[in-house]
C-alpha cells in the first residue's frame, strides 16, 4: 500500500502528506496509479491532518539515509527549485536525523502522521535534534515506492511541491524506513530555514 502524505491492496497504493503552518482547509483527492491501472485509487493525497494507517505496527527496519541517496534526493529537489529561480538547499545533518527518526517512528507505528509520539510536528522535531528553525515544512509518504518515485509524486502534488519550493528555505533532510511487513516504505523530508 502506498500512501503519499497521510492503504492495503496487494499492489501499489501511495499515500502522501504535506505539512506547513498554518494548515489549510481539509481536502482529499485521488488519482489512478500509473503503475497499476487495475487500482482505482493507486495514489491518495490527504490534507495532512490526523494519522492514516498504512501498515501493521511492529519492528521496522530503520537505517540512516545513505550518502548517495541523500545526495540524489538533494539534487532532484534542487533541480525543482532551480526551475523556479530559487536558491539550492543543502543537506543539514540535524534535519537529516530528524527526518530519519520520524520515518522510523511512522514505520514502527504503521501510520503516516506529521505528529510524533513525543513531538507535535516538524518544527518540534527539528528543535529536538538541535536545529533552531525560523521555518519548517515536511512531506511524508508511505507505500511501495523507491526514492525516485516518492520524489516524483511529491513534485506532482501541488501541496507537496509548495513545501519543496518555499522561498528562503536553506536546509534539507530526508529519511526512510521499512515497516514490519517488509514492503511498506515510510518517507519523511524536512525543509528548513534557520533563525539568524
């Protein structure tokens, strides 16, 4: 089941969620997956409120983002920003750890959510890892897709794209973890602007 931002079908379903403050009015749209035309709602986008169960809770496989994956995600993100005349982001180790920890927590819970068990959202998580933010935004996803696919889905979603292209953001981190089912990958990306 693939969820972008914020299901279980024995094929590809993506769930996506984006978070910035303040949240806008709830809305939910869906579009058919390009990977499996047999799935009527292959990709589901939510408003980012609440939590959506995407897998069974349990022991997740949580590993640090590899330098190659972090560099590829950053390069793709910066290409999107450059196309709009925006300055490039840089990988920030504190945001990287915050994104990895949140992806891991979501995978252990089996739930896509911007709220952590001990944090209220990406700003609190960033602070918890020593980043002093003026601004944060977060994109999350859960499903059976790799890095290229999740970045593509975030770019094709207006709410997720709006987080990627926030003017003035400088820093970035991305994390992933695989749920107990061994199939559902949870993703978190945090975009930040530090104080000062």
